[in-house]
C-alpha cells in the first residue's frame, strides 16, 4: 500500500516538472553519496516551525528515492536534514511557512512557498530564496530543451540576474546568497525580494510569483506588461529602501545577530538601462559644481554652471512628483490680498554637463533665496546651488488677505485685553498709598493677574501660528510679527521677570511643561528681533486706530525703535536708548499736544480715525473692575506708545547720560504743552512727577518706577511687589513653574 502511495506522489511531482531530456540524466559514474544538507530559507527569514522538504532527482529532474522532511530550526530561517543517502546529486527543496516582512517590518500574516533546484555535489549548504524560486521553472524548461543541469542552471542564473540588471553577481549561484551575509550579493537579494513584495499581501505575492515564474520559465525574460508593473513597483519602493534596511538590521538584532546591510538603492536598475546601480554614486564618487552660490541682482540674468559627474544627474526627482498642492494655493491666497511679493522666478535646463539658469526680475521688497537641487536617478540630492536675489525696497508689501486680517484682528484683541488688564494693575499701584488696594487685589489667585497672563500667551500663540504659516509662504511679514511678539514679552518681563519664552507654535506639552526663561535671555532675543525689524520696516506715521487691520499691522520703524529703547532703558543701556529715541523725535511724524493720559475723556478722543498728533501706537478695548475702595477703568483706546512718553523717556536718557540741561529742555516741552508744572530735586525727580500727572493709562509708569528705584516709595509697596505673582492656575497646570518670592 505504501509503495502505491509513493508511486502516485512521485508521479504528481514529476508532472509538475519539465519533460525528460534525451540524456541519461546523471553525472557520469555517479556513486550514491551521503550528504548533510543544511541552509536557510529567506524571504525575510522564515520563522521557526516552518516546513521544508528535499526530494532527490536525476539529471532530467525525475524523482529518485525518498522525500525527506524537516522544520525551520529558528527565526533566522536555518534548517538541516542531517545525513542522508542520495542516489543522484540533484535535489528539489520546497519550503512553506511564515516569514519576516522586511517592507512592513513585521512577521507575515500568511504563509509563502519557495523552491530551489540544486546540485549537491557542488554545494550542500543551500539557501532557498526568491532568486532560487524564480529560476526553478526556467531550469526545468532548459533541461527539457536538452541541456544538462549545470548548463541549464548557469543559463537560468545569467538570464535572471540580467533581467534585474545584476549580471555582475551572476557568477555565484543564487542558492549561496543570504540576506544576513552583509555582502553585495546579500544586498542584491534583499533589493529584489523587496521589489517583488513591495506592499503586496502574502496571497497577492504568491499569485504574482506564479506569473513571474511562468513567464521567466518560458523565455528567460518577463513580458512587457510585467516589466511595466516592475517599474511601477520601483517607484513605490524608492522611498522605502532606508526603512527596509533599518527593519532588517533591527530584526536580526532582536534575534541576537548583528548584520550589515549595504545601501539598497545601488542594487536596482532604476532607469531600465540593464545595469543596476549606475544611477547613484558609488563609494568615493561625487558630483562637482563650478559654483554652489549665485548672487543675483534684482533685475535677474542668465547664468551657466558646469557640472562634473560620474553618473547621470537631473534637475527634478525621477520618481514621484513635486509642485505646489491645491491646499498651498488656498492658504497663500488667504494670508495675502495679492501676490505682488513673489519668490524667485527662474527657468533651468541641463544640457550635458552645463546647467543654464535664467532668472527673472524679482518682485519683492526683500532679498529672496532659492535652492536648485541636483538629483541622481533615485531622487537623492547629490549637489545644490543656493540662489540669492536682491529685493527691491520700492515695491509695496501685499496687503493682508481675509485669513491674515482675521489673525491680526484676533491677536490684536488679546494684546489689547492684556494691556488693559495690566493697566488696571498700574492703577492699583498708583492709588495704593491712598486706598491700600495692592495686597487686596494683586495676588496669585487674582482674576486680573490670570487674565493678563492668559491674554498675552493667547496672543502669542496666534502670532506664532501666523508667523509659522507665513514663513512657509512668502515670508515677508516675519519682522512685523516679531515686533508684536516682542511688544507683549517686554511687558511680561517687566511684570513677572523670568517667564516661559515660547517663540514657536506651541503644543500642549510646551504650554504646560515649559520652564521660566531667564529674563536676560528673553530680552536679548527680543533686541535681536527688533534690530532686524528696524532694517526692514517702513519710515512712516502709524495710524493704528483706523478700521482696516492693515493700518494696525504694518507698523513703522518707530514702533520697533521705541520698544527697543524701552528694553535698553530697562537693562540700563541709556546710551543706545537715547540714540533710538532721538531718531524717533527727529523723524517729525508726531507732535506734543494737550493730551493728558490721566484723563479718560482725552484718550477716548484719540479714537477719531487715529487723528491725534500724539498717538504712535494704540489699540481698542474697554474693561472695568471694581475694588473695595475704588472703581478702576481703562479707556476705550489703549495707548501703547505715545509721543509724551517718547519725549519723557528721551529726557530720562539725557539725564542718565549727563546732558542735564538738554534733559531739562526736553522735559519743559512736555510740561508746557500739557500746561503742568513738575517739581523735584533734580530732572529725574521732575520726570517722575510729570509721569504721575500725565501717563497713568499708558502702561509706562510701572517700568519707569522700577528701573529708577522709585517704585517702593511712590507706590507704597514692599520690594517683592515690584514683580507680580505667577497666577495660581499656572502653578497648578505647569509642574515646572515656580512662584515669585513673597507670594
């Protein structure tokens, strides 16, 4: 009965093989020999428990003797049949099981069968892989056509490797290749295995391999439609090779084996010229450019750059597509009203070893930079040229689009709210001696303190979001946004000292886990940003109270100068502050009038289309808060920068720098215009008295009193109260936050 069973089994196996040749099928004078056959099964490596069989065959691939079975011994794919007697040196190996999917970096969810035909007299260590599987039917066909096994195997090997452009590796039999070998042959096996797998399921891979084996078995080549599919798979695979390499290394490392995997892109024929790897640089090769930087005048021009390269290079990626996506265009239109301010426009062509670049005139106020990348055949950047083109300062900036206006209107409201609430605190200090309200109303649990903190950081989040989005488009509003960010951070440093400095688009982690940044670090960065802004912003009169968001947003150099001067004074650098404020005064855009910023009515009048000669920068908001003793109210217009403050600050700088008589002269301009008298033992004391009478609602007195050592006496407070308490809510939410001393 057993004999009958094996007869049918052998008959079935024989039908699946090619027809017998006319030769006797055996090597001359072959004597039955004992072989110890072992090796590996690899797609990625087959996992432990997968099955493998070996069937002895004669030279015509007719079944001989017994079928031996074994299992994969470990997750490296190793197997061994032990010592077996073979009547012929030829054998078929068939493995079936689960394997490591190197593309996904995980074990397969289905099984795969792989085969190999080998001559054991040449090699008893046999690896079963996709290359041996692809050769299988071709060897059968060639033997059926009259070749002996050695000739058929050699031709099938040559044809297969040529089909993938890997003919330089055809001398070594595919059954000796292992993905863990760290050799070029190993990389070739991985590259082809991954190319055939790509993103196919196990069932799809089995079906696809059957088609490949059938076509290659018949002609030693693949049909045109199949070649087109392989080309599509190359494009899919292009961006995955680095992760495949990483997946294999990590898989073997988890199994306790350290393996090397070479750069896989050198083992695929990307451009279908019949040679794999000539599309990328080999070790030690490089692309040389005659120039890597082009400095271009605003009017543009035509430039040529020589390129020396051992491989073909391109100006665009050869796989995938680039270009501006629809959503980018929509965002572009949303931030800007028009696109007058554009990026560098150029045409480029590559003729042999000469790159020609034609650059049009730049329609931008600022310098622009662009990069021309040089690509190899698989999208690697092998060289680049930085193009820097001069801007034209006479070109107007594009106005805000609807999204830009919405962002500006939103962050301006929060700045106004923050400054209005901060002014309520200034009023508390102002009236403290008379009403003793500071300790009552300025505490860690005060809603006013929380509101100031929250409004400033909300405004900053909006500014950083705008700044990040705009930087990815025209990047022409960056300096304006830096000034607005500096504006609120200056006030926060004056109020709290060290504060979390968030100059990027924040996320939850950065909001609730940020440490307090030393104030000198914050102020140093603000100074750098403001100095850069002064170089870019316009010289003009500000009209921030008009209804159009553009009038508020496009601030002048003077706004940046005044803010920078405030920071310099706060740090004791009165020399630089004096120069900045003198420039503002000499510009002549603003004059002193009778406005008194201790009078709500006077300030409210400023909102009449921003027509005040004194208003340099302001915004609109109204807020009221009643204490136990007094009602504190902010005006509808929140003055942020006034000409009164500029002249008084300039007088302060002159006094600090030793120009006493000139300081007195500047102070008298203010007292005369405002019809007040200022008393004191020296000019600085008189400036203090003038400020107490004139600038209650301008958010400038607190900083003045602190930097000149007047705060404790004028406000009747203890030293620790020159810093506000950190809101108690912030201490609860942020474990890294610390409280200011005394609270």
